[in-house]
């Protein structure tokens, strides 16, 4: 923290490819989205002003190496807290808890996890989703991409049958697409542990983690994190919002949930993927004390 105070700025790694989550506005050049907004709110607590943060683009595969090489102070880029990652970096308490999901073309026969057998699945290199798909479906063809936005492109081109990613990411990508009605989102979170996103910092920066935890706890308590999430979803296209509303009225897969319960756990009969992806006990205790919140389904945000 002394180095951050001395420089008077925070260097934060964020996604640049997911409108609503982390995206560079092509007209203004401003970095927009839920996670940049959370980073600004945290920076205001750390340094007294939200504009004292410098954003740098990160891919899933580069997030941890950039922290370890001191090129970033922190990462807010859908980085799920897992035991193996906790050995490489330090995490704050979660600022968001989401679930695993699929994005498929509207007319796809895929309606759940069990329908993925024999299908082509796309996921991001370096993500928890690609690890889960490799472990759960070792015989299926996996199409790896460097960015979450590329998964949507792969589906649109017919090069994969389903995209596996975080539920919130897929929701943002669908809503921001040119034709959101062309896709469906399927919640497969019952088959896997939930995905708690934490702010990651270089290993050993415990004083910074303590300050981050205080800031995130305050932002949760005053409802600011939930407000920022809703505001960014609301900024996406009106057509996508209408699509979301219609999808909740027709029969099919159950409604999607953006935020899952605070404590992780595998559903009965789920694939045993606990070792590579299960959040640690430290996360469970921290998230409970931090007051996680839940948005129940898509219609609440339309």
C-alpha cells in the first residue's frame, strides 16, 4: 500500500471485451463496466478520488502473471477464488458470486449440462470454465479462445455448439450483441461450485488486502455494488432487455440467477470437480461476514 500511496494511483487490470462488465467505449475511450466502476469506488476509498486508477487490459491467462511481475496493483476481471490461485496471489473477500452457465443458439437442442455430450464447447483459455469442461467432459471437443467476447463469435460462426462461461458474462454479452434474440442462456450452476470473484493482488500484500476487504464490505453494506451492477446492465441495449423479459415467460430452462448464495457447495450427483475449483474455507467464512447479496433472476434487472 505504501507504493500505491507514493505513486498516488492504482494500476488495475480489467477486461476490455465485455460490455457491461469491462469494456473500452470506442467513442469516448473511457473504460466502462461493472468491474471498472467497482475499481473506481475502491480507489476512492484508498486514495480519496475515483479517478486515481489507471486501467490496463488483461486476458484470463495473463491476469496472475501480470500481478506476479508487478505490472499491476490489482485485478478485477472475473477472477474466481480457488485454492490453487490462492497459492499464487492474495484475494479480497468476494465482490460478486455467480454461477457456471452456457450460451447456445436459440434453436439449439441443448437445454442443460447433460446435453453437452458429443457437442463442441468453447471456453476461455486460463478460465475456471475451461478447466471444468476439460475435467467433466474430457472426450468432447473444446474450442479455446483468449477472450470471453470471442466465445460469442465462435458460436455465431457455427464453430462451437455451446459457450461455457460465467453467468453474468454471458448475460452481458448476449444483451450487448447485435441480435440478442439469436441466443439462449442456460444456468448449469447446479453441476459445479459457485464462482466467487475477488480482487486479486500480488502474494504477500496482506495490508492491501485488509484495506480492500474494508472497502468491499462498505460497498456491499450501502448497496453500492448491487447498484453498480444493475446500472451497467440497464445501460445495455433495449432490444436485449426485451429479449430477456420474453425469455422468462416461455417454457424451457429455469430462470437465470446472476448471484448465487454466499456459501459454495456441490449439488447431489454433480461431477466431483472440487479439487481444482472449489472455493476455500477461508472464502466461505469471509463471504458470510461480508454480507453477500442475491439477485434472483433476470426479470429483476430488465
